[in-house]
C-alpha cells in the first residue's frame, strides 16, 4: 500500500517517494541540547520519530537514521541572544560543560531505551564536527550571504528571497513590527553562523576559525552534520513543531546557499505535550522527566501508549489521570495478549487494515482501536489474534511479547481462610463480617482488591 506523509514544507500529505531507488531512506532527527535532562514533552517527539522509522521499515526500506547531539552553540534564545545553554548548564551544576554533556547524553539514551525507541544508526555530536561547520560557513560566505558584526558571523536573510517559506513567515511584517533589539543585525531574521568568544573571557568550549576564536551557531550544526551523513538532499527531516519558524527555516536557508537544495525532501514535525494547555518546557525550571514517572511507579511504556492514542500532529494534554487511564488500558491489552495461545498466523484482513492506517501519515490511534477490535473478534482464531497483534507491535513498540503477569507470592493458609470467610460474608450480604475480615487481613499485612475477575490478595 502507498505510504503517504504530511510534509510541512508543502503543507499537504504527500505520497512518499524516496530519493534513491536502492531501497534506502535518509532520516535526520534533531536531537537534544544536552544542558539538562529531556522532559517527557521532548520525548514525545522521539516516539513519533520512532513510529516513522518503524513504518518505513514495515514498507521494506532500509533506514539510515541520524540523530545529532547539540553540545555547544544553542543559546538561551533561539534568536542568538543570551548565554550558550551548555555554559549556563555548567554554571548551574558546578560541573564542566564537557561533563554535563556526557551526563545528559547518557540520560537521554537511557530514556529512549525505557520507551523502546530504536537506537539511531548514527549519533553525531556538534563538538566532533567543528571542521565541517566551518567549511559550510565558508561556502555561504563565498556566496556573499554573510556579514560580520562585533559578536559573530551572520547569515543575511535578505539575500534569500525564499527565506521563511517553511513557516510561511511574513518577512515584511516582521521587519515592520519587530519588537526586539536587532543590535548589529541587519534584519530581525538574520542568524549567527559563528559566534565570537567574549573579549577577555575564556569559554569552556571554543575553537579557532578563519573569523576568530569562538563557537558555531546552533543552526549550522544540523545542516553540516546532516549533509555529512545523508548528503545535500535526503528524504526526511524531523523535529518538534517549535523548530519550524526558526531552526528549520534557518537550516533550509543555509542549505540553499551551500548546495542549492532545501536539505530534505519531506519536513515532518511532532506536536506538543501540554499541561493545563501550556507547552511543557525546561525554561520554567519545572518539568517532568522520564525518571520522575518511573520513581512514581509508572511504566514508561504506558507513556508511549498514551502518546500513540493521539495523532503526532495534535497536541496532547498530559495529566496523571490520563497517564493512569493509559496504563490501565495497556495492562488490559497485555493481559489479553498474554492469555492468547501461540502458533497462529497473521490475519490478512486485519494486517491490510493496519497497514492502511499506519501508511496514512502514521495513524496510530486508529491502530490501537483496531487492536481492540481484533481482540474482541469472534471470527479470528485466538492464536491468529496473537500473531496479528505481534505484527502490529513491530510498529507500536509496546513490548507485548515481553510482558508477563507478576508472580503471586504463596498465600499462607490463615490468610486464605480469611479471604474465603470474607467472600462468604459478602455472598451472604453480611457486610459487618466482610469488613472485619478485611480489617483482619490489613492487620496481618495483606490487602484484598476486588476485580471483575474476583478478589486478589496483595501484600501491603
């Protein structure tokens, strides 16, 4: 079946046609700025990108999946103002910028593992590719599209008639209504390619360049590294929707100057996780980490399940209640899957419908509904249900085949007798006796949980 994806550049859903005819696909995903832990809103984007990769592989493409690590050059303001986030993070923690880069990079990949997100084919650090970034800036300079100020080398967006097309920016309106200080910038949309180190101050991360000692701008990093590993025009570039107006618009401008391409044939963007209808971000200093969920006893895969219940191009409102509901639904699916016998074959009808949904711009919410329909189906053998759900899970990534119910500890005879006595009292509607039996169980360190399938005993 035809795979179609929503392309932000074209503002429409397009049939996916790879650039190369050898079955390979180049996929670049903007990675984390490792000055702090990723929050669960950040991680939602990586779940979407993981689904994209799995769907591409379902369609028999060999995916070259590149993710960068921004460990220098991302300033507090995306518009090139303020401190470098890495230097600020170092000051906050009392560690060096190099140390926090390592700590938060490791934590990021631990988060991906918790969420069953496939490891990228290539992981590239900005600090390992300074030479490539300088070379790209020199190419742009040779096209006479740069100028130098007291604090850096800037891209002159007025020289690019197509600048901002990705975001459909109103450049004239920005020029007329700019409320920010341009400083020495010629235009509000101009951006730094190379920033000079402050005078009389030694940064932790700085390099010599043809323009003076300093560090690269955030935007040139992605363009240079994507090009190195995927070429000057590759298939798909992903990120969060907040990257559209600045970061990705700047990447396209740089690439047009360097190579005459828009860098990627398809631009795809995941939407926000919101709390009380406001985007989750690290700027407030308060955000939820994956480890926060784990410390509260939540299953990371339940969070993945929650994200799959909505389309990647719709915002999600997060609350503990919605996560608990997702966890309950996931466990119901796991238990149903676990009870099914092995040895079946995939059902052609359900596989065909599943493929149609995921190939329709990654419609995971429809797939989840289809999975519930399959579990309830009376015209599909139980073993075939399991084989078909296993096929679904190659894309959903819910680790259904790895789950098993927790082993119940052997219940002492006296506890079993109290449970039986409580059940008899409940059957006789002797609520006082039932309550007393429950209290006795609690005093002995046990809890009775009543479920539709009967009473279960757990230790306190």
